[in-house]
C-alpha cells in the first residue's frame, strides 16, 4: 500500500474508511454521526491528525535513513524506488487505449505533404474511441430489436404502468391506514362492504349476549336509542374496544384480538341496528343518547334544531 499509493491518496482513503466504519456503527438517525454527536467529530479529527502524523514520521525516518547511505547506495535505493509499481497496470491500459505512437516512431506515420512547414501525422483511431463506437452499434441493434421489432414498452406505456402501480400501492396503503383508526379518528362507516364485514364480526363474537338482531340478552338492547355507556360512533367504538363497566361481562375486544378496523366496522354495524325492531327486545337501559357534536342526524329532531339555532349566531359573530 505504501508503495502503490502516494500519501495524498493514502491519507484520505484511510480517513474515509475510518469515518465510514464510525458512521456505520454509531446510531445517529438521519443525520451524520459527526453532526449529531460532537464527540464523534472530535474523534474523527483526532484520527485524521494521527494518520497525518504517522505519515510525516515515517517519511522523516525514511529521509534520515537515506542520509546515512553512501552515494552508491543512494543511487541503488532511488533506482529501486522508481521501479516500484505506481499504477503501472492502469498506466499501461491507459496508454494502450490512447493508441498514440511514441514521439520517436512518428517518422513512420508522417504524411508527405508539407503546408508551410505544418505536417500531418496519419494516426490510427484511438482504441478507446473505436470501442465506444462498437458499443453504440451494439446498443443500436439491441434498441432496434427491443423496441421496434419486439414492441417493448414505450415511454408512455412505462409511465402508464407506473401510474397504475402507484394507484394500486395507494389503495393498498389506504387499506392498511384504515386499520390505524382509533377513538380520535374513527368515523361512522356507511359502506355496504364495511357494514357486512361488521355484521360478520358481530355474528361471530357478539350474538351470545346481544342476540343476532341486537335485541339483547346478557348484554343490553342495542337497537333502542338508550345507551348505558353513550351512543354515537366514538362511544360505541370505545365501549367495544375497551369493554364495559368491570364485572358486567362486556370485555375489551381490543384485548380479545379484534383489529381497530374490525371494531370500527362492528360499531358501525351496531349503530345501523338502531331503530330496527328485534323479536324479543330487552327493556331500554341507560339514557337516550343525544349527539351534541353533530347538529343534525341525531334522531331526535327537536334538540337538533335547537343546537342549530344556537350555533348559527355564534359562528356569525366569530366570523
Ligand atoms: C359476554 C357477553 C357479551 C359479549 C360476548 C358482548 N357483549 Fe357487549 N355488552 C355486554 C354487557 C353485559 C354490556 C353492558 C356493559 C355495562 O353495563 O357496562 C354490553 C355493552 C355493550 C355495548 C354498550 C351498550 C350501551 O348501552 O352502552 C355495546 C355497544 C356492545 N356491548 C357491543 C358489543 C359488541 C360489538 C360485541 C361483539 C364484538 C359485544 N358487545 C359482545 C355483554 C357482552
């Protein structure tokens, strides 16, 4: 390594290897470690100084030793040093690709004519250029066959495919995002698919206590406007996911393994039962639920209108 690379390459390479290792092992989140943690920067600075110091010391030692040699030995040392490989392979490849004649052999390729003392060399094309040209020919044939003969996707089709894929990904994401609902984001689901999924959950888990038609048994009647623990999607969602009052028998379905989306679906289904007439309804328990947050739609019309007339002037003042 010492003989292959000069020090101005050796020092940065060593330094960046160390910095890379540090970056890999120090957990610094998105930011580089030396910005996140000043001690890492300090450490890297020390490493850099150390590497430079070693370089300086080694070359100084070399120098001192060189001075102790006799003239003849100095000569021999310099010769051997020059013989040491310095990218000789790369240099050879470079010269070969360049393909130019060495200046001593130029007489072989010089052309006859002489324009006021300006003469011309008949150089052959540089190999790097020729190979590049072959590559373009190969590329052209490949391109012709792929896109013109075998009708590969054009840019427009590629674009459309990507857009279609993106739409699929978004739909997929939304499906999962639906599963992230919680008490704060849950809304009443009215989609037929969601309701039938909710019905399925209800039939599997809830009929034992609430009956298939929601008329109630061990659990209260879910079809009347009366709610013990509060009606509306948020309260029902909370009751189903957290459970009822302790000891009453309504467990936390979150803990029983229902997913947030399933809880939202079954809650919406339960709310869709309100107003239906079950076969053997259990007597109403709890209070009639009036939704104060939503102005309309809350079943009972009189209070709904009340809230509306109350809020309108307030809003007008605010605006
Ligand atoms: C083991 C019997 C049992 C099962 C199974 C059961 N519940 Fe209940 N549920 C009850 C009882 C008892 C209550 C009353 C809780 C209270 O008074 O605190 C109740 C209350 C409720 C309430 C609140 C009613 C109100 O008036 O506030 C809802 C909503 C409800 N259950 C939905 C469900 C859903 C949805 C399922 C199925 C995922 C389910 N329950 C499964 C027994 C059950």
